[in-house]
C-alpha cells in the first residue's frame, strides 16, 4: 500500500485565500510614459526652424537634442518606452555613408546609443534596397516590428517580427508593426522586388486577438499616415494606442477614435512625442499626451553620443563639401510650370540615358538654391531620394497624349527634348500648334526613347495618363546624372525657356 503525504488543512486554506484575494482585489494602476518619433529622415543634426519669422532663425532637432530630452525624462519617470514609427532614412548624405557594412548604418548606431526599444520600417527605409535595410536591422540593437511585410514565401525579409511584448512597471505591452498598403507606389521597383504587403486591417486584427489576452496594453506602431490610422482604429478591436508616422502630422494632443489614442510627431526630429498613460485591468484610465520641441542648445555637455555624431559629420562634410561647379543664376522651383532647375535636371537625365525626351516630377525637387558655388551636398539636398534612371519606349501619338496630360496638370512635370506650342479650344480642350522633339516635328508613328526616375515611372498614370509596359531601370541614380552634368559644365546658367508654351 502506497502512503501519500497529508497536506495540512491550514496550508490549503492559506493558498485558497491567496488565490481568492488575487482575484477579488482591484488591479493596481500602473503608469507608462511612451516616448516616440517618426519620419526622422536622417536629420541627425540640428537645422533651421524655417517657420520662425525672426532672422537668424533658431536651430531645432538633431539626435543630440533628442538624446538629452529623452534622458531627462527617463530620470524623472520610472517607466518609459522609446519607439520610432519609420522613415529613419533619406534626406541627408549620412544615408549614403557606409558604417558597419550598411549605408546609413551610423543612424542606427546613434539610435542604439539613445536607447530605442522598438521601431517599424517606413517606405523610405527601403530606398537603397531591402538588402541594405536588412543590414541596418542587424546594426539595430532594438527589435524591428512589421507584421505585414513579408517575402513571396511569407517569411520576414528584413529581420522583422510581427510583434514584441515588452514588460515595463508590471505591465505587459504588446507592440505590433504595420506598413502602408500603398508601399508599391512609394518604393522604387528594384527595392520592392520580392516584398509582399499583407492587408493591414486583417493582419492587425488577427494579431490583436492573439495578443489582447496576453497583454495589459496593445500598441500599433504604424507607418501609413494619420488618415489610415484613423481607419485602423475604427476597424480593429483590441487596440489601445497607435503610434504613427508617414503623413508628417504634428498631433499636439492625442487623437481619440473608437477609444484608441493616435499620436504622431511631425517629421525631421523636430519634436519628441510624450504620451503618459495609466493602465488598470487592461484599460487606459488616464492619459496625457504632448509634443516637446527639440530646440538646439549649444551649451549641452559633451557626451559619447555627441562625439560620435561630430565624427560622422566631419567625415561626411569632407566627402560632400567639395565645390564641383558654380551656379550663375538662382535655381527657384516655383509653384507651377517650368523652372530653370527643373530644366537642368530633366536635361541631365535625358543626356545621361541617351534618350530623346526626359521628364522630372516637380515635387521631387526639394530645395531652391541661390547663385554661387555648388557642392555635392547641395545636389543631395535638392535630390535627397535615391531614384534610378528608368528608360521606356513611347510612340509619337502617346507622347502627344503625355504632353496634353502635363498641360492639364499645370506643369507638375519638367520636360527635356520637347518644344511645344498650344492653345485652348472654346470647349476647354487643347489644340497643338507645334510639337518638336529635339528640333524635329513629332511623328505620331515614330517610336521615341524617354527617361524619368523609377519613382516617376511607378506613378506613370498619375503623371502621364499612360501605364507603360516594359521599362529598363538603369544602374545610374538621378543624383549622379545631375552631379556629372554640373562637373562637366562647371558654370551653370539655367533659364526658363517656355518649353511648353501656351499661345493666347
């Protein structure tokens, strides 16, 4: 006969009362402070606050200021969580600077030193290539979360996870990453090869149902824009907070939709978002959200991070500060229609590709420039996106239709190789009086070679009213085509030539 040990009744009663107490007593309120950034766009250095009327304008932003403010909050708040909602890359030559085997790698080393705890990639983080983004995520000591970015075999291609669960102050916090469904219209074709975007709402709902029972607080870390975040909040059950990016929206206070808090900080590391929430029994019972402007302070003490930032800046300045030409007339983009800078960029692309006609989207030209010396940094700031030259074949009749679309869209496209005279018809239509391609009359049946950026060709229906079939993506960037032309010409005098002229 096997004898079993008897457990004292008193001990059993104590265990039972402990269990009952844990069930019956109210959960203790817990507070967490969520610090967040988005759309940094490589702004690791302070820059002029362009919206301030005074001159000289004060400086704002940069990773040194961000680090100081983050550390200051961490010293007074017992539990903090630092997140980024994507587009760390594109906007500064640091993204072309190789560090630890990755272009832009120094940015992620800086984020390591600031103490980021999770991020989700944005579309611009794919600009160089998905392979480079993979290298960046290897440098990052914080997890990459993006639930709907997979490859053609449904595996995660850039070291990304669907979600992470982080414990802070007794709270289990679930963080689910999400990429915009408009990914293919935002990323160049070479960088999007092999990438598949799963439906955002369905993906988020599946994971929310999985994680809600396991967590006290559920955060969607998204790169899709505040409008899409609002739709997400309306359609996904179980979410508590959406930390968003992509639309560069400055939400001074959290936006509340369907009892979900939505926050976003603007862009270019100008603000740090601070959202303090109190959680009790899986519900947010109190919240306070704000933006802290990151004003530059020259009196900040020297730190390991500031020394690292200065060393990277020195290396980039040495590489990009070389004067490669002289601008004799100001480059002014203008609001609509042709510009001198647009003509120069479109010409440079056409010449580099050996094409008959060239095109440049006006919105892709990001900076004016006054007459004077031209450096590589100037060109990078004018053309910060890593777009590739892309050639295509088009008939004369198609080219005629493209020009008509450009006219109707009020000149949002800069052209090269085209001279056109047109006038309005009484019914509002367009009558072409003359169209020349490289000085010769346009022939409707003839086939011409055109060139534009891969981004522009991905949006061909928007810009040209035509969807092209076969296109050839070249290895040369738009940036290098412009740089080569400046170096070759030495002195640049770009004028408005009225290439597409309305006869009144």
